[in-house]
């Protein structure tokens, strides 16, 4: 079975500091996508960043970057210069080929002013 | 460009009843997926519709059914509601092209409580 594991149920970070959220996944596929989604109290899933497995270069979107280790099946999210608006649930998700998303259980991020 | 709209936002039903949840896809999208998110969990895939036909289903019983309409909006129907059906139901639309699905746009969900 394809699974996504987020080992940190909760994390906290001081405003302006850097935090890293962990994610590992289990797959036998070679073609897949990885995602980080943010879910604020408004409940809408917002795409933060995506990574194609065939790309060795780590994806970056402004203050958000990933550390993609394909052999280790690891996909961590680094948030730099954390802001109060970054506080939310963060979900790691995996999509092999053209199949639906498989989500982890999420990490609740708190940002301390 | 409109996003994904779900209705209603909240709903309370009694065990054994039936419920219909609705989703309007983002303009230009032809695929809609439904997810169930129980409290404290990540979303679980229920099923997906492409051009009005179901083309993928997760591990959910047949009492979970759906429809996709010609305008690509969608409904999720749940019969014989059980207490464990209480959850946030998320709809996501996307554009499928040559059997590849692009990124998903999610709605804000419907919070269903079964009492």
C-alpha cells in the first residue's frame, strides 16, 4: 500500500525563524508527484509547493523550499522567515502517475510572535 | 476565473438519513474528485469523475455515490448515514489532458455531522 507519513503532529516556530516539516512516503513507482498543501482554519487546501519525482532539483516557491531525497523517499518542507499567516495544518501528499492524491495525517504549525 | 465552490458549508443529519453535497468546479476544469477528511486526519480519496463517468474509487462502500453533470459540477450522495460519516468533505477539480491530470484546486469543504 502506498503511504505517506508525517512524523510530527505539531510544530512551532518563532516569527522570522526557519522551520522544517518532515514527510516520508512508501512507493514502488518511479513516476510520481509530491505536494505540500496548507489548510488554514478556512479549511480550503492550498497548494504550497510541488515536486516531480524525475526532477533532481529541489522545488522552491519564495519562502518555501523542499528537500527531496528520492532514494530515501523523503520530502521535507522548509519555511524560511516564518510569518504569522503561515500558521495552519500542513499536509504532505503523493500522487503516483495519474492516480488520486494520497495524504499524510498532517502537521499543525504554530507561529509564535 | 472562479474557484471551487461547495455547498452547504455545514450540515447536521440524523443516522440513517441520506445527504447530498454539491460542488461547482473551477472554470475550465473537467475532472472532479471527492475526499473525506475525518477530524485529525488527512483527506481520504472517495472517487473521481471525468466527463460524467466515475474513473476511480477509493475504499468506500457503495452507499457513497456521485454524479458529474455536463457543466462539470458534481454531487456526492451518501445513503444510510452512519456516525462515522461525520467529517469534512472536500471537492477538488482539475483539468485532465491526454490522461494526465494537472494540479488540483480544492473547495472549502462541507462539514457533515451525523447525530
